């Protein structure tokens, strides 16, 4: 229990910092995404900048909302205080996931790194809603453990952007890959990590009960 509380505090700190960073970077410091867009060379489709930016603003807003609402729903204290809040907040999370994926569907064909990156993002566009819907199905069937596990798996994808950029920096500065190759590797690396880390967490935080030999 103590370990869970500590992990949750770390999660609150990381998520709050990341949400703040995403808002300041994308709406205040670089609202035209010029740094990010400067790496887009040789695009197969012409990018309509105002439309791309507007979709990106919506994308970031709902991504932050998903991260925030998901975070609140992992709080035991809030859950104990109000089930109603947990339910409504959960549906806001669900809607946010679908809006991130919908906007991602628009952004993906123009992604940095070309077709390989697009394919990776489209894989994410299928994996994330599937996992999230599994969490909803779990709770509709009143299977709380299943719901919790699928929600942990779903929430991991709120770290997609952070993970892509961390891995891309590692490939670029650590191994000398070009920016766009590093970005593509970051996408695939993130898919693997964000599927694997929740499995480790679920097994270590909620180990399956050992069958008793004493009947
Ligand atoms: C939930 C946390 C997320 C945040 C905060 C976020 C934020 C952003 C931001 C700021 C960008 C602009 C470029 C950059 O800085 O990378 C971006 C681009 C993009 N995001 Fe997300 N995103 C998140 C999750 C996702 C997920 C889960 C997907 C896929 C299902 C996705 C798909 C995309 C795509 C396709 C692009 C365009 C990439 C490009 O043009 O190269 N994002 N995102």
C-alpha cells in the first residue's frame, strides 16, 4: 500500500510537470510548431499549415485532458469519496482518448519520418482505443481487477509523446541517427515500451493470489 502511494505521488509529479510543459511549449513558446516542423522535409503530401496547427492544438488539449483525468481516476482517495466522480471522469477520459486518436488520424500521414512513422502512428490509433474499450468492457461486466489492469495498460499510452521524444533523443544524440530516423525509431520503441511496462507494473503491484495447499 505504501509502495502504491509512493508510486502514485511520483506519477502525480511527472504528469503535472509534463502537462505544464506541453501547454507552455505548444501554446505559448512555439505555437507555430516551427522547431518541430523544421524537420519535416520531402513530405509526400502538401501540409496545410493552419489546418495542421489547429488539429495539433486540439490533439494536445485532449492529450493533456486524458493524462489529467486518467491520473485522477487512479487516486484511491478520490475513488473512495465519490464513485460518481470516478464514473463521469472516466467517460471524459474515454472521450479524450478517442479525440486524441481522431486528431492523430489527421496528423499521421504527415508525420516526421514518412511512411514508416505513419504506419507506427496508425498502429497506435488501433491499439490505444482497443485497450481502452477493453477497460470499459471489464467494468461493465463488474470485473474490477480486469478493469484496473486494462486501465493501467491504456493510461501508459498517455506517455506516447514523452516516450517518443525521450527515445528519439537517445537515438539521435546517443547513437548518431538522423532526427527523422530517430523519430521513427522512437515511435516503434514507444509502442514496445508502453505495452511492456504496464505488464511489469501489473505483475509487481497486483500479483495473482497463490493457490493455497491447505483446503
Ligand atoms: C497523450 C499524450 C500525447 C501528447 C501530449 C501529444 C502531443 C503531441 C504534440 C505536441 C505533437 C506535435 C509534435 C511533437 O511535439 O511531437 C504531437 C504529434 C503527433 N501525435 Fe501526439 N500526443 C500524445 C499522444 C499521442 C498518441 C497516443 C498518438 C497516437 C495514437 C499520437 C499521435 C500523434 C501524431 C500522428 C502526431 C504527428 C507527428 C508528426 O507530425 O510527425 N499522439 N502529439
